[in-house]
C-alpha cells in the first residue's frame, strides 16, 4: 500500500480547517490534495483528534499481532490433531 505524503496530524489539520469554514476546493488546492482524497479522509478521520488516531493505530497494530498469534496457534493445533489421529 502506498504511503501517504501527509501525516495523520496534517490530515486532521486539513479537515479542521474546512470545519472552521474554509471552502473545500480552496483548501485542497492550497495543500495539494484532490477533492476525492479529502472526502476519503473525511469519511475515515472525521471527528477524530491526533490522540485518537494514535490510539487507533496502536489498537490496529495490536490486533494484527493477535491475529498472527491466533493463526500460528491454530496451525499448530491442527498439526497436533493430525498427529494424534494418525496414532489412533
């Protein structure tokens, strides 16, 4: 996945700028962002603060780690179950 040129803090700043009354087209042109990108960001990050985004990122990382752990354990369980079935 392509990495964004903008940090999460910058994205929140751009969204807040429009919320404060600036026009979307002018703000997008000023920051070099297309309007569809702005609306995509708005759907993803609307109403969030930088601290919320940091917490969300941390939870996503932890969730990915737990999913990997579960996949490893499920694979090991399946392998052990096959071994036990062969011995019987």
